C-alpha cells in the first residue's frame, strides 16, 4: 500500500490506492483543515507535495479552476500545490501541510 508522510507533524500512514490524501490521513485519526465539504471548492486543504508528485492523480479541471479562482495564477504555476481532498494516492508521497493534528 502507498505510504503518505505528512510534515511538519511527521506522521506516516498507509493508504489504499485511489484514496484522497485527506481521506486517508483523516481515517488514520488526524484532522486536516477544511472549509467546504471536501468538494474542491474552498482550497483550504491545499498542501505542498514535497516528493512523489507523479504518484498522485493528475490535477483535474475543477481543482485547477478553484485554485485559480481562490489563490490566483501563481498557484497553478507551481505543480507542487495540490488540494488534499482531490489528489488521490497512487504511490508513496511526502506532503507538507500546517494544521494537521491528531483528531
Ligand atoms: S476541503 Fe475544500 S477544497 Fe479541499
């Protein structure tokens, strides 16, 4: 199973292939900052992908549109910025997200 490491909290969990980063981390007992119903609208869940960018599902049009709308052009110029509620794991990744805490 793919492994997700979340910094700076330093937790590492396993996730089934195809699960979103957020759902996997929450299922392991952690809170991930959100501002919508995990639909890709608010972008509050945005994370930086430290490694394994190619082991996440590709960014869809809806994710891209909402990043553009909420965070501006520069947000989509950097492919490391992804929405944790939309990005699905396909292999090992390391991500950085402040505010992830034990639930
Ligand atoms: S939780 Fe709102 S965009 Fe991911």
